[in-house]
C-alpha cells in the first residue's frame, strides 16, 4: 500500500498544473486537452502485483559485489525492456547506472528525472533499502507507457554505488545540465509504515517541489513531513544546482525499517 501511495503522489505532482493552465488540480490533463490525451487511472490493476513482483525479484539476493550488481542490472534492463523501454548502462569507474529517457510526445517541457539506487550493503538483500524505491521508479516507467500525451521527457535512472558514497548518482549528475532539468526526484526506503499513516518524508526539497508534493499528498490521502536529510542520491544533484527532492518513509520520524542494512531486510518484511 505504501509504494502504491507514493506512485500516486508522484503522478499527481508531475508539474502539469504548473506547466499548463488546462491541467486540473489532480494533475490530470484537463477536459479541454487534445482528443486522446486523457490520462489513465493511476491505480491500475497491474500496480500492486507488479510492485510486489519487482521487490521480490530484485531482493532475492544482496547487490553489493561486482557480480551481484551485474546480475541486478541485467534484471533491471530486462524489466524495463518488458515494460517497453530500451535502457542503457551509464558506466563509471567502479560501477554502472541503468537509465532510459522516455521522450515527450508533445510540447517542450524540461526533462524530469526519477531515480533510486539498486545497490545494497554487503549481506543485506535490501528489500526496503532499496528495492522498494526501485519498484516505484519502475512503476513510473510502466505507467508512462499508458500516458498518451507526455509534455516532457522523463529519465528513469537506477543508481549504482549509493551505499559506498553516492558514487553512481555523483557520476550521473554531471551528464545533465541543471538548467535543462525541471526536477530530480530520488526515492530511498519507502516500504515501511508500521503505524499505517501513509506518511512520507520530503528530504531537503526545493521549495517549488515541496509545494507540489504537499498538494499531491492531499489529492491521494497521504501525509508528508519535510526533513533536512541529505545523505542519499538527491544530494548528488542538489550540490550541482538541480531542483531536487528525496522521498522516503519516516526515517527521521522513527517509523522506519529496523532491518536496514541487515540480512532481515527481505521482501517478507516490507509493505508494498
Ligand atoms: Zn538506501
């Protein structure tokens, strides 16, 4: 339920309400949008089972060694291919990110980045940290297949090397220019919600993005708290001048997985 709520929030704050006077406050393309541009419902029948499947598929083993991370990248490339997008590797000295830019179908909106790290610490299968975030990013990629009128390119990127110091995101950020990117959303640890309040933390958000998430949270019935946390992938972009936000469960607030970085961070312990 928690992952699904986050996807709803992402879809509801895609910026269309700022970019287009025709867009409704729910983020949907308005009634006077061009014919054929009606956006499909976000709570699609595939969503829950697909989130569960991706967490299970990725978190069957740790993704720390070079061999383990290669296996994970192959899985991610295959999943994106099944969805319909041909991803590529972005190689850097000690690893490789997986990325694909889904083109706009109309308009000239600035690029939007949505990312999550796929690597883990040694000996943790990393279901919550961070197969959960990867599953949401893959769900965005899958949802966009069904969005017929996309007014901005969306880059899907699965980062390597986060656990060793944001290596993947810091290698990737310089491949983009801040002035050409509308927003960077990164997701890390989002499938724990012991008190079932559907509360997310907005990490060090650029003010415009914080406002969008606060509005989107109301639309989808989630709660948000703003926190100053900087230790994950969004920081790699913020330090280079990008508009950026990190999304997580209540990591600062304390409603966070007790299995973080441990062998117990398995699919069985997370709440998709
Ligand atoms: Zn993480």
